[in-house]
């Protein structure tokens, strides 16, 4: 008898399926890093998410029996998670960022940027004036830009991406969070669709994974859009071009907040004289820097 058949026959309650899913995950060599970091939390999120139940569902209710269709739905997701190494947020169609739900699909990265730590503190002390105009470039699901709009309630926010499919998901998230009056989704290849615009704050979580890291990454990452992850052999192709243009799109007192992850070392080697301010992130993560417009102009002159 297969695992699927025995589960349908022998398991009954919600907690039965959480325990069974945990056991399957523990023996499947999965990578956790898209919202959870261990097999138990992953199992809990999968079962409760598939049943459209909250994680704080009353413990006494976990003894509730499941219908045949509910069992099949859980088992289908478990098999896809194990056999296809599909990240859980794609299976559920939803991810959480800064405590907020965002729709995701395979056309968007799964939200996990450590820039969230800076959003929660309103970019203090680097942002010296209230940002009335904000840009979130390479927005994907729109999570950073929408979260910024909810933090800075008087700001107008542009979110841009080269992927029209990603922007369609971002637009759905804009409408879900009811910020249509302040957040605008713009199809743009880097700055090409943003001529004449300037911002007090630019946030960017670009593609920056180098070829070696991408090729050796767990299979779960290969389910995400490669366009949003990789950028040349050293991971810096997008960043070189971006840094040469960004100053034009910042107001005089504006700042850039930019994520390069593990490519931090290669970036510092490429620009040894640039005073990148590398931020210590309270929630972990690395490779986020801040630059002012003046510093970007200096960098641009050095590139010429």
C-alpha cells in the first residue's frame, strides 16, 4: 500500500496530518528557507494553509476529522513539496512579509528581503526627511513597496519590474492591501520607464546571485524565476548599470537602500573607494547597503 493510500485510510484528524506530514518531510532532505526553517513549522503551515485555517486555530479543534477531499488536497501538496521541491508559498499561493500576506506565483520571488528590518524602523538614522516619493525597483510581488506605503502613509510609491507577469501579481497585492491611490505599478527595464521621476527613497532588491551560487543552490531556489535571481557570472551585471544611473532619480537628500546578499564581497572589490554603508540587520541577513545621492554621483564620476 502506498503512503498516500495508507494516509487516506488510517489518518483522520488535522493533527494526524500535521504529524504525518512532519514525518514525511523529516525523511525527504528538503531545504527550508522560504518562510520556515524546520520540518515541523513547514508541516504545520502546509496543513493549516491547505485547509484555510489560521495557525493559532484552537488546539481542541485540531482533533476535527477531515473530509476525503481535504485529505487529498493535503496529500497533493505534500507530494509536490517533496518530489518537485516546490517552495511552500508557491503551493499555497501566499507568503508573509512584515506580518502581511502577499499573493505569490512562480513569476515572483518569494518575499524574504532583510530590508524588512529597515522598513520597521523607518530607515532611521539614514533617512533624514520624510519620504514623499518612494521607488521599489525589481518589486516582484510588490512586498517592499506596498509595505513602505503602509509605513509611510503620506508617501506616493512607484513599484517597477521588467516582468509583466510579476507586475500583474503585484497589482493584485496593491488592491488587496487597498493602496491603489498611493502605489503605482510600472513596467520598466531598470530606469527606462521612469524618465523624469525623482524619489526621496529608492529601495532595490535586484538579481544578484552569481553563477556558482545559483548552480549549487538547493532545488527549491531553482523553482523561483531565474531572471529575478541571477545577474552574470559575478552577480553584478545589473548592479553596475544601476549604480551608474541611480543618482539621476534621487532628490538631493534622498538615499538608496540596496541588497546584494553574498555578492557583497565582489561589490566591494569592484568599488574599493566607494564608502558603502553596510547595515547591521537585526533580523539577520547580510549584504544591504545605503548610499546618498552625493555618494552615487562620486561613484558615477569614477566610472567614467
